[in-house]
């Protein structure tokens, strides 16, 4: 089933790209969600509407979790669930940037089994199915094999380097880089373009699910900030941060984090 599900997600992601690119950045209507939940554009809603119509129709027994759909407890009774971010990096999209993505995943009993991250403006389609490896535009990818954190490039927002998060307040030395889409950051680690990624703040499942499988199928490790494997389709769909990298870099990052800092927000 993961292979068939992956084909479904790939086709849906490409259609999502066709819809989103009909809108042109700053000319797309934009407004802020209530309670500081961030911006949304008409493109987000148009993509979500297509996906919500197309995907459950193809898999009527699957549950549904999307950033742009009001959540329902119905999904908790489903063995399989779609986990969707119609546009990850909405601010970048509204600014006319190319670094936004469609993030589509299917989880079975909490584990992601099929995943796509698609950046239509960059013509990058990352994909993975459980047990079948990860690809970029159809070619196999694997995580970086760098083992020395000091020479690594890690995708992370600057607040993650607050000394309060690290053992004895000592921030490890590595080259910090950044991309606005969290899904894209995960995909870049799976590609081996960067050596790891780190976010210590609570993270929505729809930002993470697809990238989790892509990194794991590319030979890496993806966990929460405490080193625990990620599980999806939770009643409250947020995860306790994310560390994604090859085995050595992941181990070093996790070991350097202060476990007592888990409740501190970046």
C-alpha cells in the first residue's frame, strides 16, 4: 500500500503546484488567522480544497488532518490518516519567494508510510515510501555522512542557539543556515545538502510528517528534542521539537541538549 499511496500523493502534489502557482506572491489575498496562528492566503485554501476533495475520495477509509481544515476527533479512530500542509512557508509564498512547499503524508498507526514534499517554483519533488528509500525528482538520495559537528551545516532558526537549551549553557559550534519552510529543511537534510536540522519549539505534525519519512528512508534519524521517535495522528497534533540528521550528527546534537530545557520556548 505505501507505493500506491505514494503515487497518489505525487499526483496530488503536482496538481497542488499547478493551483498555487496561478497566484502570484504579493498579489494573492492574505490575512492573519485568529490567535496569532500565522498568515493564510487564498492559495492555501484553494490547494486545501482540492486536496480535501481528491485524497479522501481516493482513500475513503483514511482520516484527515490539515493545517487549513478544522480538526476533528474522527481521525483518531482511523488506522491511516492524511497529514497535509497545503503550503508550508506561507509568508515566503506571499512575499513572492520560491522557498515554499506542499507537504503531503500518510501515517499508519502513528508511523508515516508515504510522503511527498514538492517545491513547484524550484521544480523539486522529494518522495519516500516505507521500505523503498527516498528520492529527489526520481533519483535516490541519502543523508550526509559527516560525523564532526564542528564542520557541519545545520538548518536552525537563531533562537535555537539560546544557551539555555544546551548543557552547561555551551552552544555547540556548527555553521547555522536557515530556510523558511520547515518541510523544506527536512527534505534538504534527506537530500544530504545539509548535515542536520533542529527546531526546539513545539511543531505541528503537518510541517513534519513528510520530512520525517524522507529523512529516515534516506538513512537518517528523525526524533523529537528528547530523542524519542516521532509518532503522528496525536489528539493534539504537535510534536516536542525535531532533530533530523545522519546518525552521528543526530547523536551529538541530542547529547548536547540540556534535558531540563524541554519546557523552554525558543
